[in-house]
C-alpha cells in the first residue's frame, strides 16, 4: 500500500561512464546506476570522462531498461580485463 504522503522525486540521475580500457573500475562499477539525488552518486574524479544524465520520473522505466544493458556492457569490460591479466 502506498503511503498517503509518499514523496516522489522531481528528477532522477543516471551515471554514464565511457566503457573502454582507460575507464577506472570504480566508474565501470557505477555505469548505469540511477539515483534520486546527487549525493548518492559517486563523485566524478579528475581525468574522468563520466557524467550524469538528468531525466524526469515519467522516463524512469526507459532508463531502467537502459541501465540493465549498460551494467552488462561494463561487466563485459571488467571481465575482459580480468582475462587479460591472467
């Protein structure tokens, strides 16, 4: 049951990392993450090519589907690195 005064966020944020061999593991691990507020998003560090995309609640389902694909792609890159080191 939904609370009578449940707060709905006005906007969401999705973390985007460029998935390639120069991207750090921390950023790859957060690629595709969706958050309701900026403080829960990892800080962007120096030399980082990552960014945050802001979107409206009406678009949440679409971005959740995107997030699944994004996380899969980031995990593929991390797996490729593990195999390279072996």
